[in-house]
């Protein structure tokens, strides 16, 4: 695995013919596009689909970067994926979880279980809305997942 993000047309992979037999196409025919340049910031280790805007996904990398990706433009222009923000100052380690807010389409949270931080981002304002730090002393531990 090299950290490349691949987007596939799952319906083509799961097609059945009129008799119910698998008529799936070869995997390379169902590949819509790849975004290999994300891997410049480490392998993608987590993804989250935006349920309110299903053409948007968020990705977190092993090197503390987070991205939002508009699938409608990414398929047309491989260069359209841009880092929202450099999170190195926010996350000192791997982004282990990302989650879109279930009620507000432009809010996404990122988590690093390694450094114990959760950052809530406002994608319209292109800045963090708040940052939460989990205590690491006293047996508290760091969170490894996010949920709204």
C-alpha cells in the first residue's frame, strides 16, 4: 500500500446479468480515478463521507495532514485536491479519525490518538473552530475514534 486514494464505481463491480449471474467488469474498468499525490503527506489512514454532501470526503494521513476532497472536481482535475490547512501545528502525529458533522455540512473533526487532540474545522471559514485536548495522565488515555 502506497497511500494512494482510489475511487471505484462499485455498481460496476457488483453488476448481475438478467439471469442473476455475475457480470462484473474487470476492476481496472471500474476505477474512476486515483489521487496519488495525497501520499506525499503520508499514507491515507482514515476517510469519512459527508452524508449531507455525498460528493465530499475527508481524509487524514499518517503525517498529520487532513484534506477535504470534492469528488465531482477531483475526477476531472487530478490537481484539484488541496490541503485545507496544514495540521502539523494542530496534530503532531498521525490523524487517526475524521468525521463530518451529521447536521452541519461544512463542519468536520479530525483526531489524533497519538497526541490526544481533536480539532473541529469550519470548512467555509477555512480555519479551526475549536481544539480539544484529552488528558493523558491519570490513566485517561487518548481517543481513537470520532462520532457526532
